[in-house]
C-alpha cells in the first residue's frame, strides 16, 4: 500500500501550439485517441487519487467542455478522478512558446498546473507524464517513488550522464518543490538552438543532491511511436534507453 498521496499530471497537446523544433506529424484524431487510451489505462491501474490534464486548448470552460466531449466520444471512461486544468498564457508567453518550441510550452504548463494542484493538495507526489505515453511499468515506478521521495529527495527521474540530459516522459516530484527551480529551467529552453527541456532538467536537477535517479526507465508497448520524430519504440531501442538513462 502506498504511503503518500499520488496524483498524475498529463501534459497534452492535441493541436500543436508551436511549429518551432521537431514536431511529430500526428493528426488531432490520433493524438486524442492516444490520450484517451492512456487515461483509461491509468484509471485501470488505480494508483492515482486524481488525474489532471492540461492542454493548450483548455483556455476556458467552453473549450474544456468540448475537450471532454471529444474524449468521451472517442471512448474515455467517465470518472470523478479526471480533472481539467485551465491554461491561458498571456500574449508574452504565447510569443515565447511560438518562438522557443514545445519544450518551453510543456514546462510552462507544468508550472501553471502545479499552482492549481497545490490549491487542493499539499505534501503529495506529482507524476508528470507526457499525455500520449502509456507507461507499462507505471505501478513499479510509482511504488519506488513512494519510497524514495519520503526522505529528503525532491525529484525522481531517469537521466544519462553520458548524454547530459534527462528522460522527461515521466518525472515524479514532491508538490512542495521550489517552483523557482522549474522557472530556472524554463529560461534555458529554446528548441531553435537545440537547448531542450531534457538538457535544462539535467543541468538543474540531475547533478543535485535532491534528485534520486530512476533506474526503472519507462517501458512502452512495442507499437508506440515516439514524439519529436523519434520513431518506434522497439525492443532494441527500449533496451538502449534503459541502459543510457538507467545506468550510465
């Protein structure tokens, strides 16, 4: 039985809000279908008290209702655990997102979502998962995070010293983490110059004493297609990722 209160934050982007950097050419229908499948899977695991969803489309109540309708129409299970977060950046942030790319957008969504989640919960563990990634070993990862994050550690994520970057499909962290750390990462992200969220997290988090390395790198179905034009996650690719981000 888990000792801590765990919630999931799914960062989605059904319609890309930037064209900067490598953007995977999935259709809106495909993205909705992947997100729906992932939410249903996470509900079935029954390990999260709530599942929060944030997406650039969710700028007001009308859009949230449209988003919910589209997911339900595509087969989403109804559940009181599912919560939707309003994300409405100002003109300056919209400009930065358009200019700097999807990594900047995702981290800004994480920062704003943390504020909303902490209005209702304190002293919990948040698991940020990229929306369309169904993680087959999510139970094991959450159980391990329950153990390691009850001490003085604040984050739990895979990283590679060889590549000098983190694996950010899934990051687990305490809700009381200093948000200035995320803002410092945000200032470094710019897809135009190949300065991605994975690099900024490594600089600020992986080298710190408050981060615990997740050797249990996320596992995916073999049919899973990676974002940013990364191709299919076959057996060999997942073995290499496990080695790179779990051990070296």
